[in-house]
């Protein structure tokens, strides 16, 4: 799914979201267990962050663990949690050195106390950085995000802090997990599947979708560039006609 950008004005998507899919199948094809693929995928995370920083992307959101992933075998879930701890411990200082702000979005209350502490420490260390904002979606679901925002707004209406007539798209957005970020411009999914999988449902309303057959552990800066090249071939109309955009 490669494309070129000749004779097209290049633009950098402000917010890129990636569904990191294919770790298990990548491992299986190599005769390894699924968790081997998850560990190998850390290299691809580094590549995606590196590309985003160099390209001037403002926000990069990676789908690390969905609220539905708890249904996976307990051993795999355990490895993913431990890997999350290890990556936080080994990568945060590098992110901080490169002026990257780290945020974890999702319902982190289900994580154990050690992981919660690592998340809090990582966010605290990088909170004042003003380069790339790296969002790790962990125990996250798009429907959960929408329901959670609705509950918060409902509580404020009940308390008299808001009127129901105050509720609009802008106010609703302010109560979602990614409220401090621009809407998603480009959504990438690796691994060959063509689904959104309950990821950032509110935020991807007008995102351009790019599906790659590359398994996540093989995702590279060039793969990312291919997606951006394809993005630059799209005409983003936001409800207008093509002639109006021109």
C-alpha cells in the first residue's frame, strides 16, 4: 500500500493514532509464542516515536492494551503488564531527553499499584515537555471513553455546574481522555486487519484510515513514511465538496 507524493504539497498530520496489530501472528510465523511478538514490538514503538519526532507530528497515540484484551489468556496478559512496566522503566528517560511528553489514557485503576506508580512517575517527569505528546492507550476503549465523558458531564449537570443546554461537541470533547490533543488526522492499523476495534471512536470522526499488511514488529520509519505519503494523496473535505476545498 505504497504511494508517492510527487506534485503534491506535503503536509504533516498533527495527530497520528496507531493500532499496533500483528505481534502474535508475527511470532507464530517464526515458530515462537505470542508473547515473543509483543516483546519484539518494542523496537517498532521506538521507530514510530523517532519518526514522529523528526517529522513534526504533534501527537502520537499508540493502542497498547484495550479494555477487551483482559479476555486474552492470563499468561499473555501478565506478560503484557510486565512488559509495560519494563518499557516505562527503560524508555522514559530517553523520551524526556528528546522533549517528549508521555501520557497514559484509559482506565488505569485496574492496574496493580507498581504499574500505576510507574505511570504516574513517567507522566510527572515529562509533563513540562513541549515536543511530541506520546499517548499510550492502556485499558482503553472508545465506548468507555464516551460513556465516561457522559457520566462526568451528567454529574456536573446534577450538581448545577452545567446546564444541559451547555452540552455541545466542544464541551463533550473536553471531557474525553484526549481532550488536550487535536482530533486524529491519520489512523494507521498494522497486521492486515481493517477494523477500528473500539479505538478513539470520538476522535477519529474525520481521520484518514491507512491499513498496512506489515505486522507490528516489522513496522519501521519507512512504513510510517508510506502511511504519511498516502495521507498526502487524500483530499480532506470535512463535509464540503471537492470544488470547495480546491
